[in-house]
């Protein structure tokens, strides 16, 4: 009798364990996707800002990337990608994202062995979908803090997200 109950329990558990666990009408794609991109002046070049705003309202993870080339040698370049952690949606039309604070770095792109040197400056940035940056930089070596108010960042930004395959427009948080 005990053996019969044990067999039934094992069969039930193995059936339940094989059943896929999916969120209702939503499959998560585990790849990061480019959702929105703007040029160095904040003008859209890819995607829809409204979609990015809906993604932020739903709380999906977002990363921001930008790249630059040396003016004197366009074969020398760097690309940066950083996690966005705190979002402000202003007037329902722009996103301002605080990125994770990071130490400044200086690349050596000329040597046979490429390298990166960390500098004793912590950068705290807010990047906007309108192409702006504002920052507070802490220079540990000089024991100073410098605040740069909002200005154009000077680089195009790419906004990536890890989202379900379909994103519906999300209402503002107060609705």
C-alpha cells in the first residue's frame, strides 16, 4: 500500500516537473535587444522612445551603450555598455537614467598589448533619451567633487533591454 502511494507521488512529481513554467501570455527572451537609439544631439535613429518608456515602467532591465573613435586614427575605438539603475520619466516623453557609479579609465590603444588604466575618479551620471548627461565626479586623489549640470553628452546612445517578445504600451504609474 505504501509502495503504491510512493509510486503515485513520484509519477505526479515527475509529470509536474516536466511541465513548462511560463508566465501567462509572455515568454521572456533572454537576449538583450536594441530598443532605442539616438544620435549625439538626441535625435532618434532607431526604435520608438514610447516603447522604451513602457519597458522602464514595467521594470525590465535596461543597459545603455555608446562608442567613440579617435579623431587622429579611426581604427582606434572604444565601446562602453553600462547598467541603468534608477529611471525618471519626465512629462511622459523622456527617460533619464542614473547609471551605476564607475571609476574613470584611460585606454592605451596604441601599444601592442591593449590595456586600460583605472583613474581615482568616480563618475556618477544621469543619461537622457534627449542626448543629455549630467554628472557628479569625485576625484579621490585631489579630494574634490565636481558637478556638471545637464548638457549634450556628445555621443549617440543605444538603449538595450531584456524584455518579453511583445511589449504593450504601459500607462503612467499614477494611472
